[in-house]
C-alpha cells in the first residue's frame, strides 16, 4: 500500500569535518548525515541514533526533515550505511524531493504463499533471485515493499519480473525478463539424476573399452595367421 503521510524528524546542523569527527559523534550516540538535492547546497547534520532508529521504523517513504527547528522539508532516505557487525546506522544520506515529481527508488520484493506452493510441498526449493526492485513513483506513492504471490508455482518454474503487479502509481523500471525466483527440484532428486548420468557415462566408457580390446585382439590374431603362413612357405 502506498504511503501518503510523512513522519517528522528533527536534526541539528553540524560542520562537515572528516571521519574523526564522525567517529566522535557516533561515540556520543549520534549519527552523521547529509541532506542534498532540490537545487540547494548540501547540508551536514547530526541526529540522535535512537530517535533516527525509531523514526525509520515507523516512517513511510517521505520524512519531514527539520534542521535546527526550521520548517520541515520533505525528504527521502537515499542511502543508509550500517555497521557490518552490529547493524547500527553509521551514516545517512537524505534527498530533498517535491511531492508532485516522480523520483527513482528501490523497494523490497516480498514473496508470499511459498509454503503453500505445490512445487514446494513436493520438495522443490524456492529461491528468491531478486530481492529489490527499481521503481519510479511520486514520493508519497512509494510503497514500503511490493508483494508477489508464488502460491501456485511448480517444480521447474522460473518467475520473471513481468509477473509482478506494482501498486497504482508505481512503475517498474527493471527489464521485464529479470528472473526474480526459481523452483528447483529436490536435492535428492538432483543427486539421483547425477548418479544416473555418471553410471551411464561409466557404462558407455566400459563398452567403448571392450570394443577397443576386441578390435586389438582381432588384429593380433590376424598377424599370427600371416606369420604361420610365411613359416609354412619356408
């Protein structure tokens, strides 16, 4: 479902000073960030990490950003850098937007109904190949995620992007032939097929070897007869 309401976030401006100052901010419980776009100069800011975490958890695509108590500006999160171990936000980039102009964004693709799919019940493995989709939409129409019902997939099926139906006002910008999910046969079945192929190859190799040995033996017999004939002639 598209989000039409924005969530307010109050931040403080800061001096864009380098990595040492950024580390000091993080130790003090703040997250450094940059606001840019909209034809205006970039603005460096800092925000309390707990407040940011709570805001992002409950916010839609659009956030009403207020710097140093000034009036709110509609923004979207452009990039969020997280710590590779603990997952804490280390830096955030925000982009000014106009609510009447479409922008590019990425949203999560959520597969639903996989446990009920015949191919999965028969032991097939449902693998999600594409987890994020590139879209274009008005800032207020950007959904939190897009769902795809895979409850009818069978073993051997390949699902492409053209099976995804975006919400109204949202345009998918990736290639329609992009593979988003597959259903592969059970592992035991694959192993059995591989064993059969290996056995077939071994049998074929064995038959070829026997044929070669028989041909060599016939050649040797023929040589012997010629030799005997020569001896008799002497």
